[in-house]
C-alpha cells in the first residue's frame, strides 16, 4: 500500500474535517474495526494467543480507514 502524506494546507483541512458527523462509509468501517478489535481481544483472552491473521486484517482495515479519512478531508468523499 502506498503511503500518503498531507501538505500543511491539507492537514489543516483534515483537522477541520474532524466533526461528529462522519460519512456513512467511514462511520461503518469505524464500527466494524471496533467490533473486530473486541473479537480479537476476547479470543486472545480465552486462548492466550494473538491470531496473527486477524491482527493483520485489523491493521489493513485501519489503513483503509485512514485512507478514507484523508479522502474525506480532501473533499473526495462526503
């Protein structure tokens, strides 16, 4: 996955974009990530082992979330 960096202007817009009303796509993914984290925590508390594949899946979801957030801050999605 390609790393994205924001210019100072876009970083400022990113801060402005931090409002309680997220686009549905971002809000849904955020809820899904939180749910997967809860599942991973429960599994590891029961088994005592961290599922590497599930961990990598959650990291991928977080990276996708970050990309969507940047797209929203840049006005590509609303």
